[in-house]
C-alpha cells in the first residue's frame, strides 16, 4: 500500500494556514522541529515549555522563538496551562512536554512521574474546563516504551497492556491511562474536543544534543575527531527519523479537526519490522555516512544492573489500515539524513535552514511516495 503521512505541501498549507496551534514542549528537540514545520505551513504557533535543557539546543539554534509566541512555564502548573490556552485560543493542541530520558527517569523518578503523568493531567483538565471556543483537536504524545515490554520478537499493538519496568517507561504508560480516562470521562460528549494519543518509536534527527542518546553521542564524537563509545550494541529499537512521527501527529490532528471521532484513540507510529535494527548496525551505518574519520568501539554497559529492554518493536498496522499512514524513509535513509544534518551543522551550516530543507524534501516524498514495506509485525 502506498501511504500518505500528511497532505502534500500545498494541501498542508491550506489545512494549517492561519490556524492557532498550541505546542507544549516546544523548546525540546521534537517540539522545535514541529514548530518549524507548522510555521512553514502557515500556522500561528504558541509554545509552552521550560527553558531548553541542553546547550546547544535546536530551539535556540533554529531561532524557534522568532517564529512562535513562546511562553516559558511548567506544564504541571494548572494556572500556567490555563493561561497558555486562554492566550493561544488554539484549535489544535499538540502535547509534547515531557521528561524524555530513561536515565533521567532513574535519577529523578518523582520529577519524571510528575511531569509525564501530572503534566498530562493538568493539560487535559485545563482543556475540559476551557470556555468556548475550546480546542477541536488534542494529540498527546507518549512513547513506544508505554507498553508492558515482555521482550517479544513481534511488535506491540495498541490493545496490549500498558506498563513499564523503569520510571520513565511506567510514566508513559500512566500518561496513556490518564489520556484515556479524560477522554472517556469528560471529552466524549458531542462537540467536546477530540483527544488522541501517539506512541512513536526511537526518534533520530539533526538537532538533538541530549546526553546518552545514540546519534547525538556519535555526532559529538565524530565531529570532534574522537572515538565514539557504544554500549549495548545488541539492543534492538524501532528507529525512525523525527519527521516520521511528527507527520503522523499532524495527520492525526487533521483527522480530529475534521470531526472524525473514530481516530480519538491511541496510535502506534513506528518503522517497518525490518527497520528495527540493533544498535551496532545503526552505529556502523552512521560511521560509514560520516566518512573515514569516524571511529567507534563498544564498552561494558555502565548501567549494568539497571533494567533496560533488550528489544522493542511496534506494530503499526492500525495506523496503516485506518489512517493510511506509512513511513517514508527507510532506516538507512533516516540515518543518512541525520548524519548529514550534524555534519553540515558542524561545518557551519544554519540549523533552521537545514531543518527547512529536510522538511521540504520530506514533503516532496509524501507528495510522490515510493512503495514502502508494511508496518505490520
């Protein structure tokens, strides 16, 4: 099946031009990319988030604050969230604010649960109390790690139990349960905002400078001329370029804006089964793309004794069948786009222009999609 992630550039501009959109977590890696894409489509974007957690960061490097109404605030504070909604008067809310790292979850479990669970609850409670005009569409972004991972060799489906061994994963499972509870209890009446949740795979792409993430760690080492250090080379993850899930969030929001209550549900967005690669294969491809100066070695896992899933896959057949969604970039392309971004930026290229160029290339791919393998496990 040839899939459509979102409308092509012209149709996307028509659908989003002039619409008011609130993006929580707009100062983060995915949030910054999303704001750039929405701005390119003509949306009026308001962002709510804490100051960026790394230096450098994509939010500053791509000058996202110049393209949005940028509000600094904590999504866990009900008053702050209510004020942001009142100021933005959004038709669409895209909730990306989160503590997004497994390692930080171990170091700060209370902060992780507070942000990922209570932050989601605070947002949805503000939306249910919002006076007219209320948002029409809400997409809550969680994670592929929301599932009770049994180390199965097949992909998890949306009907599989929520869970999570570590605090980060468990907090994302809880966020899914909170989203479903608010949807069923408060946001199911005719005319109420339609709420969906999205569970994406391991996202890669230029502009992520977080610690203890594979591609950022490789890019830092390669750009400095050093040797990258890799742990857990056999771990398998559903890798995908950042534009894949972001395009899926936009598609989901478009369907919700159109009043399609059938998509007010939870959704997986990940790569085909063949693109769930072990870490060692991703590293080898990235090093090859960077060039002969790139080198790496494996080390004993410094987090030995701390649980981390050996393999994780998503079954995205529901999105393929009911949304017409298909990923556009094979894993080798996703790695190449990511490495090219980091290498060009290290050589002095402008971050915003690099992002815009890849967004344009991606929309061209969407407009004339190549045949891609099924997302079913």
